[in-house]
C-alpha cells in the first residue's frame, strides 16, 4: 500500500511542438510506495510526459512538484539529481562494460587520489542487486545478460542514484512471460522499499496485475485517474480511444481452403531443425515460442532472408529458390518483419514512397514513375486501412507505431499475395491500433489470404488464430486447434 504522500505532482503541463500540441494542460501524481500506470494510445502524450520528467524536454508551462518542491528540469542530470530515473524502452546500457560499471556509470566511487575504487563499486553493486533479488556477478559484461537481466541492471542503476521515483517505459516489450514475471517481482520490491513507480504500458493485462492506480491520457489531455479496483478493461479502452471497441479480436472468416504453403524439412544455420508445416488459404495460423525458440528465424527462412541449409518452401506447388526474396515475393509471399523501423520502413521517406517501394515497376514506364498513379493507389490504402497521416508526403517516422504498421501492410497488399507472414504485428502499439490490426487480419483471411502470425502475446495468439503452432529450440513441439487451445497447454509445449 502507498503511504498517500504525493511524491510527484504534475499540474497543468503544456508542451507544444511545431504544429502539434503534445500536452494540453495535463495532470499526474504518483505516491511513495505506489505503482501508478500511465496509459493511452500512441500520440496521447505519454512519451512527451516521460521526457519532460526525465529532463529531455522542457515544459512550456505548468508546474512539477517533487516532494513538495517546485522543479525546473533543464537537463537529464537535473532529473537524476532530484531522484527521478527513467528506464526507457531502448536501454541505455554500455554492453562492453561490466554490470558494476553500468550501475555506477554516471558517478564512479573514487579513492582519495581520484582513481576508481573498484572494490567499493563492486561491493555496493552487490548490495543493490541483493536488495532487488538479482543474483548477478557485478564483474560480468552486460553483453552476456538476457534482456530481462539488462532491464534489472537499469533498475539497479536507478537505485545507485538513490532514485525515489522510477519511471518504466514499456518494460516488457521484449520479454518472455517468465521474464516479465521476474521483472514484476523486482518492481514489487521497489514498491515495498517505498519507491514510487510510474509504469507506462500498452499491455492492459499487466496494468491490472501490477498497478495500484491508473491515469489515462488521450490526444494530449488528461481523461481520468482511478484506483485500479474501480475500473475495468472495457472502461479503460473506451477512455483511451474515445469510442467503444466491441471486440478486440473480430472474427468473420470461417473455414479454410486449399493448401497454399508447404514447408518441408527446413534446416538453417541460425536455428531451425527439420521443421515442416502447412498453411491453407483463408486460415490464420498463430506461431508461439519463448525467446530464442526460432519464430523470427522461421519467418525469415520461409521468405528467403535467412540461408537455408536444407529443406524446401513451396507456394501453390511452386518450390521457391532458397535465399531469394525476389522469387518469394513474385510467388505471392509477403513478410512483415518484427523490427519495422530497422528492417521494414525507410524512416526518412514519405508514406507514399514506403508503400510503393517494392511495386515501383507497377507505376513506371520507360524508367519514369507515374507519380499521379502512385499517389492514387497509395491514397486508396490510406482510406482502406484508416491510416492517420496529414498527407502522403509525410515522413513515415512521424507516424504512430500502429499507423507505421498499416503502411507496411499496405506495401505488401498492393501486390497479389497468397501468404503473408506477420512477425509481432502489434508489438509496441496501443490497444486501439491493435484492434484495427486484428480486424485487418480477419479481413485478409476472409478474403482468402493465408495469414501466419508470429506473436509472443498470449491473448493475441488465442484471439486471432484458427490453429496454433508452438516452437521450442527451432522445432515445432505442439499444435493446437482454436477450440482446444489453452494457455497452460501452449506454455507446456513451449518449454518442451
């Protein structure tokens, strides 16, 4: 239980960027010994608020009070010195350094001669790690740690600065369910220590499991703050998106057609071991596995991005050339990659250019692009997928995660596809955008497309799939029909 003392109090904060009011006078408060969730769609203002509290952005107006003191945060150092530490989604650790060096990165303990006191630093790191229940050697290199262990090193780093408020930005986005559970244990220990935790997440199931109170932002406005016991998922979703979402997993497609994808005896240097599967037209096949199981490797091997040592991939009876993404695309195979920014989008190019990139031949004649035809076709998909963008000329980097994902889907669906592979299609996007992506998946299957969804989110796996394949160590270790699939059965197959 929190001690009811307001550790952080934010009053009427305004922040504007050219042409955009990111925050329009919002409030927020966090108590000592409380886990407080901040939720909202992409573009709601959550990230802007986090960066203001971190000292990355300066507020335009409004007040920030911390332990009753009015703060003027001009830099990240100001924030850190006051006891506010942000654990960003993109971790800021230096992987070539040890755990201890990372924990004390900004303030190495020094001897009288101004040299680093390694013994004290390692001993103090050990104390901090013990306080949060993390059994790690302070001398080990961060590069050797799992993602969840790195998250916890970031938390230890916050404690080295005697942080009183820890802000966590989408902390489980790259964690397995088991790793997330371990992280939750650490967060609860921070609460017991009297720390305030501001927990920012798109995963509402985590919010209800972990948090004491929840604040909703929408379009830069404060919508509500409630005890978690006084609300429910439906109410939060409605407040987040400004409308009622009747179902997060719409299902209008039914049945399945002919076999259109056949994978036989697939082996790769990266992960896969004698893997075989079939997928049918009009079917949504979910693929689940814990971190390192080989889901992404399977997606890339089928599409031709990863080198195949042996085995075959066939689309409608045509065997694809190993390692040829061009042949795969021509055969009607599409891949939406897990890393949309690193491997999918060209961030500095426009919405239109990103959509049409693989299809330029369809808009070209004698070496010249018919820009009017290109724009007309792109606009059709903007309308069809309800992509929120001020224009087709907008750089895609400025779109929300959900709209970026729709741009990538449009890119593939401009072509005649038979099979589309979606690798973590809703990672890092808000609940409203998730519902829209799920609706698109249903519509694709209804239109006869074979859809493979690689996902680490159990509700999504159970919600969208007609059939579920479970992977472990590069092999398929379980198969479930929609009606007989349970979380317990799937997890048991995932650790086989």
